[in-house]
C-alpha cells in the first residue's frame, strides 16, 4: 500500500511540469445551461467553442460543463473553472449573471464573459445578439403566412430578453397585418422537450396556425410538423424536425466572436465591455427561408437586408404599450437600455405579462 | 378542441403511470429504488436508438423494457445480494443513467425519430367526440391502463401478490415461513425496471419522437412521489397520474386563453393539486399505515 502511495506521489510530482506547459496555452472554459447537443441554444454555443478549437488550434485549450442549473449550482460551476486555471470563462445563460459577477469579483485575474446579461466588471464583459432582429423577420413572415392571423409563442421565462423577442415578433407581424393576434404560453423551462411539446399542442389546439418558440429544444417544431402547422426554429436550424413546415430559424453563430475574444486574451488586449451585435455583424443569421411562397420569401429577404443596412430598426415608432399609452413617437427608435430592460408588452398582445 | 385536450392529458399521464406502477410493485416488496429516473432515461435512449436503427417502434419499446430490466438488475445485485444502502444505490443509478444515456445518445441528437403511432380502428375511431379518445390512443396508453388493473388484481387478488406484500411488510417472518424473500424482491425490482424502461420509451417514441439529453426532466421523481402520495394503491396512482397530467395541460391552456393568472403559479399547480388531492384521499391514517410496506428500504440478510 505504501509503495502504491509513493508511486502516486511520484507521478503527481512528475505531472507538474506538464501542467506548467499547459499554461502556455490559453484555456477557455464554457458554462452551458443545457446539454451541448440540445439542437438549439447550447448547441450553438458549443459550435462556437469547436470553431475556436479549429481556428486557434494549438494556442487554445477549451473546457466546458453542461446542464448547469441557474442558481447556486451555477456559482459553484463557474468558481470551479476559475480555480482550474481557466484564463477566460464564458457563461452562456442570462440566469448566470449574478453568479458570474460574484465569482469575477473574487478572481480578478480570470476574465469572464457573460451572454445576454447587463452587468459588467473590471474583468467581466457581456456579449449579446440582437435576436429581436430575427424575430421581427419571423413576425413579418408569420403575418403573411398565417391564414387565421394568429400565432402561438412558446416562451420560457418572463425576462427582458424573451419579452423583447415577443414584442419584436408582434411588431413584425403587425407591419403586415395590423389585427394580428399572438397567444403566449410560458413553459417555465429552457429545456424540457415534453413540456415544450405540451405547450405547442395547447396552442395549436386553441387554433393558432403558426408556432414560434423561445425555448431550447426541438420539440415545438416537431409537434407543429406532426400537426401540419408552420413553425420557426430557435438558436439552431431545426429543419430536420420540420422539413415541410419550418419557415426559417434564427441561428446563433457565436464562433467568430469567441475567436476574437480569446485571441484578445492571447494578445493581452482583452478589455471588458458590453457588445450587442446582430444580423449585420453576423453573430445572428437566418436559416434558409423555406416552405413559403416566393413573394413572402422575397419580403423576408428584403426585410433582412434593410435591417442589415440599418435602414430598418424593428423598434421604430409609432409603437404603443399594451395599455395603449404611447411608447415610441413616429420615427423614434428605441434605445438599447430600454430594450435590454424591457418589461412591458406592445399593444395588441393577448396576454398579461407576468412579473 | 375538448377531445384534443383529453388526448394530450392521456399522453402526459401515461409515462408517469407506467413508471409509478413499476415502482409501486417494487416498494410493495419492501425495496426502495430511487433510480426510476435513471432507468427511465436509459429506456428513452434505448427505445429511440433501436427504433431509429431498425425502423420499428415496437422493437424500440421491447428493447427499452429489456434495458430497463438489466439496469434494475444492477440495482438488485447491489442492494439485494451485496446489501448496499438502497437510497444511495438508487441515487447513483439515476446519476449513472443520466450520464450513460447522454453518452450513448450523442449520435442520436438532431435526428427525427420513429413514432409509435396511435391506434386506428376502422369505424370505431371515427365515432364523433369519443371515438378518438377511447379507440384512438397510442398502444402504450392502453397497456398502462391494463397494467394498473393487472397490478391491482395481482397484489390483492392472487396468492403470489399476497406473498409479495408479506415480503414487503415483514421480511423476517416471510423468510421464517420459507418464502424466498430475495428472489421475490429481485423479480419485483426487475418488473419495476421494465416499467420504467417502457415509460422512457414512451417519452422518446410517443411523446416527443426524438432524443434529447435529460429528456425525462424529473418525471422519474414525480413517479416516485406519486407512489408515496397514493399510499401504494394502484388505482390511486392512476388517479394521481391523470390528475397531474390534467392540471399540467390545463394550466397551459389557461395561459393560452390569456386569463392573466401568473404562469409561475400555474406551473406549480400540477404538483400542488396532485399532492393535496392524494393526501386527502389517503387521510385515513390507520388505512395508510396498513398500506405502507413496513419493511420498505430495510436491508434483508437471510441468516440474521
């Protein structure tokens, strides 16, 4: 037994130079809220991580942890990475914001990047994608494609990000059909395929003929396909689950951003900040426009081009709040701070926003 | 629309009912297997994989039941033969199942699966209002109902059922009477594993025909809780599972109708309603005591 222990101790000593060598590489660590193969949100982040490995090769080492619950577990997971020689830690869910900040304060030498939040620090940056641009395009398509003029929205949690998406979708649809109706169901989960499917079924049973989602699994698209209802994918292209019914999907492409930020760590030029990019910069792309007539497709492409060129901002007045009070005057464009803290619906949405 | 809602309720209730019915028999034999979630997820990944590879949903269902059984045998070997702690072993079975299934299922992700179709009996399914509801469910839904009737009949109307319950109530006395306690518990554990495997297959072949990591999402734990709150009575488990399913679906519809009730409250309703109703049903303490397997979770070593 003693001999085994001695051997173990010797190998531990031997291992040290290896560990020192490994430090020459920049270690980038990713904290995921769901499984990396969810077909949606987390998969998009993991594709970004793989893109980093491909682009930076030997200069970088990556690590990730999946299925981290938002809450106390998140802080533990982030802290473990901070202690495990990670140079930069990406935390990829809104609910990780406070946990990331708490760990960032205790580990000033480690750099943190939090997705979709609004809190920053000396060593903590945030990055976000203007998903609402894609959701506006979806709304425009829904406005053309829905025969009943009513869509169903499978939502996750009533946080600004999701509320903003619902509003953008609605404004897009209203730009085509001012009487468009939108039913919202909160599944209270990011990732529970069966519950998301139930939510989609409930919406379809109540008569909507288009489904869109802000949850992470492919279940709503699949349910819609089974019932012959058109749907939009989320975060990743979900065409495999609705080959004849997916209209398009907003696809997150984080890879280029990750490469840029990790390269900055390698070069020693990393700075905290808040980045919010969209279709123009390519952090967000649209899956091919499928299963729609050519004229709708042309309208969608035109809308996309206008958003990219800056000619069109989805949140441009006149827009009223749900209760009818004016929010944006004619031609006025919403500022980013209001969008990031959005806690109200625009006029026409048939749901009471939970708070 | 009403008919459609009732059909979705049955879909939501069936996996819970299948898993609970298995666990009920396991617990009636005096064994507490907390690994339901793990066996279920193994069933889900096996069912999906086999069905996708062979193109036959039924083969997937059978394979899921077999893998569930094998997984439960692991639990049986550890807790019954090696007499390890049942709670700890059950928990590790769940952790093992979750990890192993995501490893096995890695290549299944993003693939649309095979669906186990609903029954379609000519003429009968077409009866207005009730046709689809009574004759047009998926086969596993009927199996789960038959299973409930079967388990109830077996436990309370057969000699073998009486023997199983006696093992669960007092394994020392049963042993003294010459009843093979360990063998009976093995069989019960295997039955529980097969049922959990079926429940998992239901998720990945009927509910959402795709493989998603962690797709059981805690349903195994709900099934476990149902057994306890239903005080180990099969028909009460059925009532609990359908109540849970009904409130789960009902709250989604209430949201879509836009009544403005906070969704956080609505989401907790299935749990609250099921617990309250089952506690009310089981409020007679003497009867509940009688139904509780007295040796539940206690290890049995024959020569002691």
